[in-house]
């Protein structure tokens, strides 16, 4: 039997080791970064908010005019089959739509391309190591690059256009920071590679509503805040206001709520994980185990 414990991929209806998965070098997904995708976590043998993630993925397909010939049920079935075959009980699961190859020689018409779906899973990914998240991570605000404007690349469509994030990550890593945060051209806080960001002002939690992916974990945080009695605001968040926050934290499918102890040279919560973020982090790992949010991986 093939060992899929390091990861598996679903391609063309076949489940294969992730190391064997590949797309053609002329696929527009590769040559043009013309891909929409989404990521759903599997935790202790069940998908978290699977329907929400797949629904958002399908919305991205519609916005990007991808036709993969699969509906919601078929996408879910592929993910179930793949994760079950991998044997992973905690997994990071990606669903992907690529523009595909253009069979018409010399064509620059995207309507000619053969769109296709594939998926892959690996052991659960924490974008910040749990021990660092518990203490509070560090974030560098990129100085050399701003977030791609929303009227150029729609941030609500989860995509592979990471040129701005990659530049920011080089800046952050060169300075010893864990990750990066990008501003828009008006000086408002947007998002980072794989996460939304939140600022806490007393019992009020603020996160950007523009220039960002409307993440499912972001939605979960807003719902958890309501449950915890915290007021929430989704709006533009100018950097000047952000600096006045009591606490800062990130949200990601790869780790849930991640407290931040430092942004640039500014230390929040006395350089530690703040109490609101720490409470929401614990609440997230409670929510991810609640039956109403879980879809057990089908094993047969």
C-alpha cells in the first residue's frame, strides 16, 4: 500500500503521493499565477466549517470565471476521499482551480483554456509555531511594498498572487521577524501572507473590511467575539490608530488565533500575548471541536 502519511493529492480523480503531484509547465496556473484556491483545516479527524470553506471557494471560481465541472458535493467528496486515504487526523487541506493549458497555439484568450481542479493535503500547518504563538509572535510592517490594490487583484478571491507578500517576507526575515503585514496605498492596515489581523481597544476588536480576504477564520473570530461579549468593527484601520491598540492578533486557518507581542519596534501587551487574544485562541480550539462546526472525514 502506498504511504500517504506525508501528504496526498487528488488529481483527475486519482489519489497519489503529494511528492508525485504536478501540473504541466504550460499551465496558465503556473505561467500566469492564474489560480484560485482555498484551505480548510482538518482537526482530530474532522473538517472545520467545511461547507463554509467550499462555498467561499465556489464564490472565487465564479468571480474568476473558472469552470472545473464539479459542484459543491463533488468537491467535498474529493476532499473526503483524499484525506481519508492519507490517514491524517490533523491536516492542512487545499482545494485548487487552475486556468489550465491553452490548446490553441498562440492564443491569449483565457476562454480557450482547459480549467481543472486538484487538491492536496499535508500534516496540519501552523503558520506560526505553537510555542511562539503562545508567547506572542512578531510582525514587520513592509516598507518597500504595499498591498496589491483591490481594483487590480480582488483580495476576496484567494489567489496565488504573492509578489507583494514575498517582498514583505524578505524584509521581515532579514530583520528577524516572524512574518509581515502590508498596508494599502492610503496607509491602512490590510493583511499578511495567510492571515487577517485584528487590533484590540479595551473591549472593542477592529479588523479591516477592505483590501483583505474575508477569511473563514476571520469570520469565526468575529463570531467568537460576539459570544465573548466583545464589540467588533470591520472597517478601514489607519496605521496611526493601529499603533494605539492594547493588543494585536492574527487569524489563520493554519493555527487559529495567534497573539502578537511585537510589531516593528513597538511592543504590545508588555511584549507578551495579550489576555483577549489568549482567550480567543483558547476559544478557537474549543470551537474547532464543537459538533456543529465539524464534518467527520468519511472513511468509506
